[in-house]
C-alpha cells in the first residue's frame, strides 16, 4: 500500500471517529436539554389502608421552577385533568423570581381537584422574597390553600384525612407543635418541601410524608450518586424511604421542572399519583 493510500485511510478513520463522537454528543445534548426535561412521567403508587372509607386519588406536584406558562406546563395541566384527582398537593419551589408569579398562577388556575388543592412553600419562595402571607393571598386567588405550619381536615369518599403543612426549612419546633394536633383516627399526611428534617421527632401517627426539593439529582449516571443535591436533602434522592424508628413512609418527588441548569439525564420529571385505600 502506498504512503498516500495509508494517509487517506488514516484520515478516513479519524473523520469517522470525529463524526461518531459528534453524533453521540449531539444525541446526548438533545436528550438532556430537550427530551428528558419534558418527558414527564406519572408515577402511580398504591397505598393500601385498613382504615374505613373509599379510595382516594391524591396527586403530588413539586418543584415547578416555572418562568412562563408554556406548552410544557400546559401539558402537565392536561395530564392532571385526565387523571381527575380527588386531591392535589403542591410541595414547593414554584418559581425562582418574583415576576414569574403570573405564570405560576396561570398554571394553578388550570388545576382541578374535587376536594381542593393544598400547598407548602419551598426555599425559592423565600429567596425570591415572595413568601408568607403575600404568597398565601396570591394562591388563595386561584383556589390554592397555602399551609404555613398548619393543619387542614378533609373527608373524601368517607375517609377522614388531615394535611399538615410544615413550612421551609421544616424546623423541629414547628414539627412538634403540629404533631400535637395529630388525630390517630385520621389518615395524617405531612407535607415538607425538604426531605431531611428532624425525623427522630416524628411520632407513629404520621402515615405518609411527601417532599420534593432534590429533583432526583437531575443528572444521574448508572451506579453513581448524584453529582449535586441541595441543602436539606440528606441521604434522600427520589422515591420511597422509611424514616424514624416508626418506619414512616417518605416519598421524594423528582419534580416537574429543573433548577440551575435546564437539563435532565436518566432522571425524568414526574407527578406522583397516590391511590389510597
């Protein structure tokens, strides 16, 4: 083989490898920046219960980080409408800047649940300086009840429920105060934006904890821990855990939106549908 032929073969090999690497990189970027951030999953989670009453369809939505009510968030509301939940709970981080509240409220106006929509605050509500009574007024205008270290009682299909909204960052004092109101005859649901708080202080009468905050890590590689989790995540990433000596179930949502970087990899967004009964 001549020198020029060997050179052409070498160039062709390098060109092939370069094109292959470019193709892989392009596919990875398309997946992480476009496909996965919008590839919303509905996680259906059965919650068997011996308590009296019919079935309850409870929907959790977390971590919108919404800047505008765009086509993706319209799709989220359409999926929620198809599910027809009895109850919706929202577990914080709705926006990152105060000016985005209009988009958040437009999103919330489209949510419908037979027995109401209940919410707690996340860290971004405080960081954007749109927290507390100000945020409560905004939410109330679109039919969402914001719980700031408060309890709400409902009866759904003959089943008695209490929702406890533990405010960010889920202080021990507020947790202990809320737990004084727990009725063991009811199904007691605790909402906390952050999953890591004083679990050792929980009593056995809390039936389920729902949290968000972690985004599931957003970017995951097989067999490796997340590259980054925000403060108050602790050991919790996504899915079910058992906490305290009472082995109370804690579910951590991967959330609907993205934060810091608008990407996801092997970590699709989710809304959780809990079927109680």
